[in-house]
C-alpha cells in the first residue's frame, strides 16, 4: 500500500493547506498482492478447465432446463471444493422449463435436401415427423391475421422477409481493440436532448403481439413456422419462441433455418414452385419445477461490519450451442478470480461474494430476483395490463423503490458478459468519482492490456439489476472477437471460440478488482438513488 500520500495529506491539513477531497486522494494499491494474484492467475490458472466443463460437458444451459440445474449444482460443488464458504443455490420463481432432444428438417419437394435448422426455445415439438407445404404469410401485426384466417391449417409458414446478407446492421466491432478504438471509447459523447424514447411501450407492444401471434397460429392449426437466421454463412442464431409463463399460448413448432437456405425457400415459393418439408422436433416443457436458481458463494470478510463486494456472470445460455462465449467464459472468469484469491489465502475486510445468475437471457430474472431479495426492488406497474406485459427488467421508475437493509452493505458489483475477449478496461457508468479509483487499480495491469476507464454506460446485462436500485454495478470492456458477428446466441457458441490467454488475463483483472474493492477504506462511490416516477396508466 502507498502510505506516503495519506501522511502527506495529514501534514498539509495540520499546516492548514487545502487537501483534495477523499474521492481524489491517492487510492491505495497493494502491489505485493497484485504480484501474488498475477503469480497464481498467470501460472496456475484453472480457468480453461472450468470453461471447458461448463460448455463441453454440461452443455447448453437454457433457464428452466435440467441441464442448467445440473450446472448450478456442479458450480456449487466446485466453489465449495475450492474452499469458498456458504456455497448454495438461491431459488426464484421463473416459469416453465423447456428442452429439446431431436430436430430434423428436410426439404422433400422440389427435391430432397436436409436443411440446417434448429427449434426456437419454449416452442412445442411435432408429433413425430410431419409433412406440409410451405407458404409465405406476412403476420407482422394483428391486423394481418384476418387475411389469413382459415387458410393456414396444416401449412408450414415462412414468417420473415428475405434475410439481407449484405447489411448486418451496424459496422462490426474490430476483433481486438486498438489504441485508437480505446481512445474513442474513452471520449464521452455529449448526449442529445432527452426525448421519451418509448422503449417500454414498444416492449409491451412486442410482448402483446407475441402472445396474439402464438394464439392465432395455434387456433389456425399451423403445422410449423420458419424464421431465417439473421446471420449469414450458415450461422443459426436462435433464441426465444414461445413463452415460459404458465397459462400462455405455446404457439406451434417453430424453427430457424440458415439464412441462405431460408432465402432459397422464399424464392422457390415466390416462383410458384411447390415446396414440401418434413419436420421432426422432439421437445418438452418441464412443469415439475417452476423455480430457477442462482449459485452463490463467498470468501467471508473479517471486518467492515458485513459489507460485501460482488462479481458475477450469467450461467444460463441459449440452447443450440454450448453457451461458451455467452457466458461460460464470464462464469469461468469470475469463478477463477475467487479461486485465485482463495488459493492465496486472502482475508478480505469485506466479504467477497460470487454469483452465477440464471434467467439473464429472458430478461435478467436471476439477478433482479437476487437484488430484490438482498438490496432493493421496484414495486412495478399498478395497472394490471401494464404489469402483465412489461418485463421486470423494465420496472425501474414503475411504482416505488424500496430498499432492504443490505442496500447499504454492498460496495460494488462487477459483471462479466461480453463474450470471451480479454479485458481492456471498464465502464464507469458516468461516475467521475469512481474513475480515478479504477485507473489506479488498472495501473499494474496495463501490460496485460487492461487500461481504459470510460465514463460511458453499457446496458443489457446483469449489472443493470444493481444500477436500477442505485447500487454501483459495472461491466468490463472486452475485446469483441467473433462475439456479435458469429457466436452470440448461435449454434457456433462453443468452446473452440474461447482463447486461453484472454480468459487467464481477465481472471487476474477481476481478482485484483475484487481484492482492492474488498480492502478499500471506504465503499466505492455510489450513484444517486433513482427517483420514483408515478406509473403510467
Ligand atoms: Zn450474455
């Protein structure tokens, strides 16, 4: 630790010379401990073994599936074997589980050809192999339904426009950050004037429409629906189909076909060819256990009256790859970070707690449930319709925020969920107070490639559950690799796309952040408590 500066500050104070406020005082860094963390993390890493087991052996881990429960248990045991304390599962109400065991889609006419296709999650299977002719039906809003009523029974319906293979949305991120891209990330763009962005209303609209479409397809006895993968080169990007909420319409068997094959099916149908497919999907809902589970364990603190620091990643994945980059990588890294600290026998002042979330892909359900149980939650919309369709991860500002006693005890939460790339820095979520602290912690890790602190915000994953109730939650900046372009939510999200060097590096960075957050004299600076807005009618 650097003891010189506090002493100097005290001398200046006694001489009546103004000193910096606490936030800008020199941040202590324990370089001896960083050395030991690097030694254990760089030379004795187990991170790839953990990542391999999570992805290859345990396989896809859809929330509610028996495989995810097995992964919960395996991690609990692993953390306990490493010597962490209080390793346990925390349940929360999720809904119906789902798994599939077989999927085959063949074109029979105009000629025979197996197609590259996989079922969407939470959609029903077929009763053995079923055959039907293919037609194109635009069912993009409820007003479209009437034109098709009575015409779709026994048919296989192509729902999407042709996939535009040239225009995949925004420019892809570079595989690895450069000095230039990191400098750009460090610049803070002045935001445009605030306009109501309507994202809550559009998400309610989408949820309502999904249910209406599933009901319509079921009533019309549609044999199956097909969407085109939105990624080219045969990548099958497959996510949710039907609902996990008991009592809602499960819809009909529903598959995603490779973009190039999907476009061909459309061209054939448009040219007036008779196209016949055979589809066989074996899938089932699991209603025996409506709970899902987070796995939690800790290194107990010795001081600081029950304060804690946390790191986490989501254990659940989509169902067609093995959830390697999304997010076995993040789980393996945060697990390795606490393994390193445990192996070094650290006695942190604050408790260091690790949490492997589930239900993230469906809407941050696991982390929100945990935060609600321990720290605080929004009461949500009072209007029952709005409450039904607005997902809980959009409840910030709906109703009242109530805090639990634990709210004051959490110093910081660090999240890993941006693929398997190396850590290049951290998002400071617009906290000017936290920036110099992170910059100091990163200083002895610059040579490993981690050095950027940006005040920008990043959303979309579990640290939001903490931010939404006014707690300091952070996500790391990582190299992109093939994440959004190929592996994210796709059948190619497998172990081969993880790089040992990157996960070893990331584990060292996370271990060092956890250690310094646990030992710091004060809690990390906190964001302002979000104000409560009256919920809209
Ligand atoms: Zn993820």
